[in-house]
């Protein structure tokens, strides 16, 4: 996974705040439209926006918690807080957003009440699409800036910027949900059949459940411990060769312990170095050069070993 810098993390916070304010305004307009029209699709979208606002607050909480310094009880810091809260976001999307929308859609299938003032709902949805497009575009630009891979699919699967990943997928799901709601509400109005509105709510619910599953899968992998996608080993081998010729890396392990925090551990064969003091000096120099080359490597453990 790509490892975002602190500047990228700050940019992610700006994207989260932008999405939060946009979704708050959208949620108010959707609930107002639901009250006037009785549309199940608008209600589902209103709940979706509330879930999104809740999620963005949770992401901000996780971002702040992840910045806390290490303590004796958490010697590797709190970097995984951002992964945990991103996982909670997936649960909120599944329960508050997806399941409620499906329930409302099933309930509306049994109703024959016509939709009141459908043009009010359509207007609100059209404005919401415009606002959500702006939020999505701002997020997409940040994703594009941070994405070193040839496709968005690879970025989704490999990035450790959990907060930006959540906002990107949430915004995409919100935009698709709004389009579903608009089309289904329009079909309900043109056909006079409220079943289309119920179908819109069901489609939104299924979409959110699918999104929640993708987010849960990606963040679970980070929570249980995942190696960073950036291959540090070849460069570190070169640093060792340049700093201490003859010293050989026997084993190398790395793990992502936060959005911008990596831990590495390795065993090295001392080669021609027989003096302990000289070996210690060389290891310290290797660690300094690694830290200079890769600021995101927060923890290094280098163990001399004579067995290959």
C-alpha cells in the first residue's frame, strides 16, 4: 500500500471537512423533501447523508487519535486508530445506511400512496447531485495526487490512507445513490406507480451494503497487520552495502502500523566485521540513512546474526 506523508494526511482532513459540510446541507434538504413528498428514496438518501456525516465525524476522531505519541502501553503509537475508525464507518454504513434503506424500500412496496409534490423531490435531488459532484471531485483530485498506481482499482486495494479511501468510496456511493433516487422518483412520477420509488430505496440499500463490505474488507486487512506495498528491501540492501560492505541482510520484515507509520525488522550477517563496537556504529549509521531516506519508517530493529 502507498504510504501517505503528513502533508497528504492534512489534505485528507480538508477533504473530510469539505465532505462533512456538504453532506450536512444535503441531509437537511433531503429530509425536507421527504416531509413534503413522502418519497422512500428521499428518506433513504436522507438517512444515507446522516450516516455519511456520522462517518466523517468518526474519521476526524480517528485522525486526531492516530496522531498521539507512543506511550508505555502503546509503544508503537496509535497509528492504527485511523484503521479502527474506518472499520467502524463500514459498520455504520451497513447498519444505519444500507439495512435501513432496504427496510424502507420493502415497507414502501406495500404502500399504494402516491408521491406528493414529486418535482420538489426531483429538484432537491438534482441540487444534491450537483453538491455531491463537487465533494466527489475535490476528493478525486486528492486521490489522483496521491495515487502512484495505473488505476483507481489498484489504489483502492493498496492504499493505507484509510480516511481518504473511505471518503472517496462514500462520495462515489452517495453520487450513485442520488442518481438512483432521481431516476426512480422520476419513473414513479411519470408512471404514477410508487413501486418505482420503493425500488429506488432498495437499490440505495444494496449499494450501501456493497460499499460497506468493500470498506470492511480493506480496513480489516490493515487492522490485523499488513505489509506496506512499497518495497523498501532493495533500497535498504543498497544502503547496507554502501555503509558496511560485506554485511549481508539475512531476513527482512516490514509492517504498516499507521497511515504514515512503518515498522521494519531485519537480521544481518556481520560479514568481515568482528569488532562489536564497529558493528554497532555501522548499524547506527544504517539506521540513520534509512530514516533519512524513508521518513515514514518510524521504528527499526536490526539484529546481528551469524546464521544465514
